[in-house]
């Protein structure tokens, strides 16, 4: 199982989705899909933009948990 940590990371930083949207240049629906873990697929470009904006490695954003 892949766990998405975006909501936790933004909460810890007290960062709003609107700020992340501005930093990444991604659309609101894209950020919301990642934030609420609604998307089945996340593009490498989206992951790259989020990780660059938050200055984190992808392994901090996404976590693999054994089933």
C-alpha cells in the first residue's frame, strides 16, 4: 500500500492548499486529488513539482507500507 503524506505535511507546516497551488503552478483539482488521496495515478511531473515546492524527497511525500 502506498500512503500519501501530503495532508500531514501541509498540516505540520500550517500551509494551505492555496499556497501549494501557487508554489507549484498546478491546478486546484490536481492538488485536491493528491491531498485527499482521491487519484489513482499521480504523474511524475506533479510529484516533482510538489516535492520541489516543499523541498522534500519523494519518499517523504509517499510512503510504502507492506500489506
